[in-house]
């Protein structure tokens, strides 16, 4: 419970790098790619990438979808439904795998568990879920966060990486880097996050034993 009292002052280890992303978007569907040396290169047409992936029936070569949550403070309804005090999860989708990043307890090392996965509809999920429109931040209504989660403290995010570079970032947090969406965008973000998360959770529930696990520092 002590951790929950301070959750607004900390952002989850795995989600924190996304929380400081520039909230201002460029033209819809295009976002400057930040290279490993932090320099911005030419904008990438994310919509075209996703449309090509949808047409091909899988994630584009070199694309990874990362998403995760570090949430606490369940609302009254969630508590009555047996929701835990915290939701902490970190996932990655590739063309043929879903990976769960599990934090270590003693030495702070983490490990990755993988399952086989067919990514044929992920690009459609992102497009239909209005990922690009959410990034443009043209929604209406008051700023709200964590819609549909049953929690009201913490952070959650979705990141699309292509060939090692981030091309789309969506994040909401009320930690030290306050970033929320207007209601229409917040509802779209919440629905998109839950759709991705449900896919990952179901795969791990269906496949009890890891297909492969490796240590991560």
C-alpha cells in the first residue's frame, strides 16, 4: 500500500521512457523518427506502413509494438469486482511472437517470456483503433485518463517501433510527466490498449509453458 501512495510520484520503470515524449504531433500519420543519437530524421508515414502491413497480412518487417501499464488505485467498482491493487504489465508484439517482460524481484533484472503469435490483424487493430488520430491530439472534451481500466493512478503506453526507431508513441500518465488526453481520444486510447492487452493475455493463458525465455539486464 505504501507503493500506491507514491505511485503518482513515480512512473513505472518500463513505461517511464515514453512518458517524456513530445506530446505535440506533426501532420496526422507522420511522425519524425528519433534516431539512437537523439537526432530527428525525416517523418515516417505511419499510416502507409500500417496499411501495407494490413494488406500483406502481418506486421511489416522490422516492426515491433510495445505496450505496458503501471496502474494503481482501483476505483470502487473495480475493487468490488476483485481487481488487484496494481496492474503492472509489459508486452511486445512482433511478426510471429508475443513477449512478456517480467521484472526481477531481487536483483532488478528482468526476463522475457515468448509465445508464438499470428500478427495478421495487428495493423488493422491499430488503424481501426485510431492510433494515428489519437496521436494528433484533436479530441474533444475534458482531459481524462485510464478510461476503461478501473484504475486512476499511474501510466500506460503504446509504442510502435520500426527498424529500431520509434515511429508512433501514445502515452497517458499522471505521474511527474503529466500527460492526459481529451475525453474522445482517451476513450479511443483505452479501448485500443485493452484490445492489444487482451490479445497478449489470452495467448499467455492458452499457452501455459514459455516457448522460450531469456535473461534481460
